[in-house]
């Protein structure tokens, strides 16, 4: 291991090399260059000698665990930093922080105490000498590592007993961070909003913009491929889902124990949980694919909320051979149904799927493989949708996840003990998955998004949230149509008000209003959308106020979050 000294006196530490990075960002960047060019050790430790002795036992433990970056940034005053991000990514899951003392995924790296793979430093490009403060240089390094696909964790106690109050970062450094993360357009927007709200002065904002406007953006991806080449993770199987679904099941997969599949490796039991509402043709297809999985599910729990007079069981023929459990509920609700399934589950993992999903025949096997490779407690896949277009670049490589999809996500059972189950506030509204994902993240669960884990989501024309008139307008539709406007529903505002600061909630509302003026297409279409948006602006503001009032009422009644009980063999309503 090599040590980069960023402050104080060199500690006693059996390092292969000590590079002196004291004296500011440029001195530290030069020390990092020497380590990258001349060093041979796998790990590099950034350390400020004023923190005292290096916690050697903890460092050795972290090296043996699955991960790429371990740091003490949140104990070093970096919670909520940089604040200028509040104006461009106000309610981003990874812009939040866990409660004090919880180990959690975090990109807020401090150069005072950070353990990082040397090769990752090279992939990320070392330190950016354009920053004034060491705090901003560390945040930038952390963000670039996150964007490269590195697995990053904040470790309480890594800095010893030292805790620092919130540090102040120069506006020009904050502007540089925003420019690298979001580009020139969003930099201008962020600084304009910052000046309008009194966060900074107009002249100060203009100077910061001029200094940062030409800074190149962060390059996404890059680390995972190199890490695989060095043997850190397996290669996985990335065959197209469509091809797997088109092939005949008995010929497209090899089962070591016949049609029933094989037991999960290492004794890992996977419960598959599928809520359904009046979508039996889709459900039948999904059951057939689950029945032919290369790794046999421990149990498949279907929570049927179809109205009694329309309810039938013909679809169960496709589930022949599956350890199927059916729970019938007379009152439909996306949260109450999933909670009932979770309370009945007995597996080590719970794989969430929608009833209108189609899956490859090795999906469970690959979910477990991804969990083993990354040490994740939450593994998130990706849903392909008809007419959905290409996935954004952010979803093209494996990384720390900032989403939790309930139609393609697998969670270790004990995570629910820490986070609780689904909040009943969302029983008939949008963002139940975002709420649970946020609570899992803030409780310290290690969540990974793996884009090789694909399902095909049909978006069935009936059932699901459509039954409750939720998610009528989507973001994609609002950016394609002159007439569709996407505004946050009361449940979405409830989520934001529960987990984010008043400024972050306010800025997200401003962005929602501005989004009603936006559309993709030729200039005349964009001009027409802007005109329509201006004409209906009073209605937009009135609707937002209405949803805000509902969200405030919800905050008085909720959250209602169950804890995970011991599993029972015959829950109420099971057939």
C-alpha cells in the first residue's frame, strides 16, 4: 500500500511509499501523479496526519471486502456538499446522506481519509488541479469514480474520533463541480437560480460561470471493464433478452437437474414476488418463464387483487412444477399487496417482478451472480419497454444504484429489517419504489444497478397504477407531445418533503414548472410548446398548489411502514 500525505505529520504506517501531497490541490495532484506513474501497490491511502494514527486493523479489513473506494467524507464535513447541486439535482437519491454513524454508499470523498485502488485513480484521471479547495478536489474525485462505475462506501470511524463541522466550499469550486457533472447549460441555470434565491451575489455568480463554463464534462463508465480484466469480477452473460425469449425454453437453456432447474448456489433461496391485478394473460407468460429458470426459485408468491367476479385460476397451469403460493386480496393496493407477500416470504432474497414482465430463463441465476460479484444487498436490473428507445448512458454500465425498480429488483431479506416495508402512503400512487429505495439507501444497504439484468416490461393497458388513475402522464410523453404536461403527484411531493430539504423541494418544483415548456423536436415545435406552456401556466401553478396541499395532508397521516415479521406458513388469504 502507498500513502499520500495530505496534511499534518506522517503517521507510523508500514507503507511501501509515502508521497507528500501537503500544500494544496496542486501539490496533492503532483503526489498522485507520482503514485500512479511509479507505484506498484494495489491500494493508495490518502491521509491527513492531524487525524492521528491510521486505523490499521480497519484498513486491512476493508481491503478484503468487495469495493473500490472507502472513505470518511461524511465525518469530514461534506454532508450535503456541494450545495449548488441543490439547484440541478435537488432530489437525487445519491445527493442525500445516511443518518450519522451508518456505513453507506456515498461519493462524497474526503482526501483527508480515503482508501482507493491505485488503478482506479488512473482510470479517473487523478486529481483536477483546477480546484481551489481540497474539499472540492475530493468531491470531484469521488463523483468521477462513481461515474466510472466504482463501488464506493463511507465508513464511520475511518477518520478515528475526529469529526468536522460542515465545511464551506468556494463558489468557483462548486461551479466547476456542476459544470463537470451537468455541463454549461445547467451550470448557467444553477448559478442563475443561486443568485435569484440569495445563495450568492449576481456578480459572484457571473464570475464563477465565466471560470467554469468551458470545463469538460465527466466521462461515464470505464472502470468495470478494466476491473473485470484484472479478475476482480466475473464477466457475466449479456445475451439479448429478446433472443432468449424467442427461443424455445427447453433448447435455449441447459438445466442440470431437468425442467425444474437447479438449486441456488450456496443455499441462497430466492422468493419471487409478483402482485397482479386483472392481467392473467401476461401473468401466465411470466409463470411459464419462471417455471423454466436455470436456478429454481425457492417460492413464487403471487398476490392476486383482481375483483372477485373477474378472478380465476386458469393461469396457474403455466406454473406447474413451481413452488407457488397465491394470496388473494379483495382491496387492491400496490404497497399492501407487496407487504403481504413480503410478510409471507421465506427466502433469503426477494426478487420483485411485475405481472406484465417477460424474463430470460437464466434471470434468477444472473441476479445471484451479480450479488456475489459485488457484495450487494440490493441488485437492480433494467426494464426494456416497447417504444422506450435507448437507455441513457448512466444505465449502460454496472454501478452504485440511485434507483430501485419494483419490476426488476432483488433485495436481501434482512435489508427490510433495517428499512421497513412499503409505506402505505403510496398504496394507490406513484413512487412507492423510490420511497423504499431511499430508505434502503439511507439505512446503509449496498445497492448495485446491473444493466445486464434485463426484463421486458409490456406496460399493460389495464391494471396496475392505471386502475387508480396514477401515472397518467409520463416524462417521456411530456417531452414528445405538445399537449402532455408532467407534474408531480401528491405522493411524489410527499416523498420529496419527507427526505429532502425545503430548498431542494422548492427547486424540484421550479424544475417541474419549467419542464412544462419543454419538448423534443424542431424549433417550431419547441416554440409551440413554450407558447402552450405559457398559456396554461396559471393552471399549472394551481395544480401544483393542489398537489402540495394533498402532500401536506399526507405528512400528517403517514408514514405507515410495517416492520418485517417472522414468516408464517399460512398467511391470511393464502390459497
